[in-house]
C-alpha cells in the first residue's frame, strides 16, 4: 500500500483529537482509495466502536462495502444489519438514506 500525504495529515490531526469521527472516517476512506480495504475496515470498526450510542452511520455502509470487496460477505452482512438498526434508531433523513443503501447491499449478499 502506498502511504499518502493525506494519511499523514489526518493522523496528525487525530493525534490532537482522537475522537473526531469525520477525521477517522476520512482516514479509512483514504486507505480504501489506496486499495487497502483491510486497514480501512479496521479504522471503520474502530470508528463504530468509538461512539456506540451515537454511531457515525456511513461507517457501517463503507465497512460493509470494504468487507464485500475482501470476500467477507458474512462479516459484511453482520455489519450492515448493525448499521441498519443504528440508522433506524437515529432516524434522520441522512441516516435513512444510508439505511436504504445498506438494505440494498445486504440484499445482494444474502
């Protein structure tokens, strides 16, 4: 995997605020864009675990997609089901949109 300048920048910002969900998500997406889905999944799982009462809903979808790319459909289905439940609980239009995408992906792997 190629390490990017952006990864270094995000990690430096995270050193100042390790609970910043947007930065954690950005770091995961940077790894994913470099083809390192395994590291992206780990960052996304960490992000999901960071705030179980107020989860960052897009992390579930992106984690599920990365797991599918890694050929881990069973794990992806588990994460997507958790994300669907979390999105339903949050109930915002953005969360419900993500829920629809998770439902769609889930239907392709089950």
